[in-house]
C-alpha cells in the first residue's frame, strides 16, 4: 500500500473496495461514510453562517463548523488507520497453526484491528451530536441535507460496530473483549438518535 486511500478518486476507492483485496473493507467504508455525514452537516453550517435570519445561532454555527472539521479529518485518517491495522491481521491468519507464536500474534493484531472501528464509533457519535444541533439551528433551505447526514451517520455507526464485534468475537482475552463491547453498545445508542433526526426531517418535508 503505497498510496493513501483518501488520495484516490471516489471511483478508484470504490473499485478497490469491490476488488479481491484485503483493504479497504467494511471499516474503511464506515469511516468514509461517517466523514460524509459530518461533511453534510458542515455544508449546512456554511450556508447558514452570516445569514441575518440565523444571527442568534452564529456563534454556535461557527463552533459546529470547527468541530465538524475536526471530526471529518479524524474519520478520514481512520480510513487509513483501519487499512494499516487490518493488513497485518489478514497476514496473521496465514501463520501455520503449529507456529507457537500464532495465537499471540493473532491476539495482538486483532486488538489493533478493532481499535480503529471503535474510534470511528466515538467520532461518529460526535457527528450525530452536531447533526442534532444543526437540525435546530441550521438553514431550513438545506434541512434535507441534515437528514441525509443523519441517515449516513446511523449507517456508519452500525457498520463500524460490526467491525468491532467481528474482532472481539475472536479474542481470547474475554475481559478486554467485554470492555470493548460494552463501550460499543453504549455508542450504538446514538443510532436511534440519528434516525430520529432523519425521521423529523422527512416528516417536516412531507408535511
């Protein structure tokens, strides 16, 4: 992997995702969709800022834009980090079973591989909080984009969680697995929050 995933065109990234290669995979897709969700939130903020109609929310919108930029950048980094962590895991599965170091190497690589998706979930939770706030304070002209962002965030959160759980399932350190799964379950509570935003937007559009 000499090229950064996020330096590729959308067409190239989708082609590699579809190809018979280990990375990118579901984790990278989850992080990218999460980045798109918060990007939509920021787009609404950029069309809201400076408008007299929303002057009472100006400082809040500016804060949301700054926070959104940080979240988006981190999620794009996680596309790369997920790919970097998964490749060693895919190689570790090829270690001969008679190798006495196999279990130790698999355990380490598995823990490394789940760290990215768990961090994705944390960042997507922040994106959902921003979308909730933007749903109240953002321009009504772009409210459908808030809803789209929320729908994307819900999907990204669920996708990232799947990439956590597929890895915790194979861990021998069950205490560590339980701790990670407990945090992931808490973060999954953001999914209905995101869906609520999407539903509210849909209801308002169709009223």
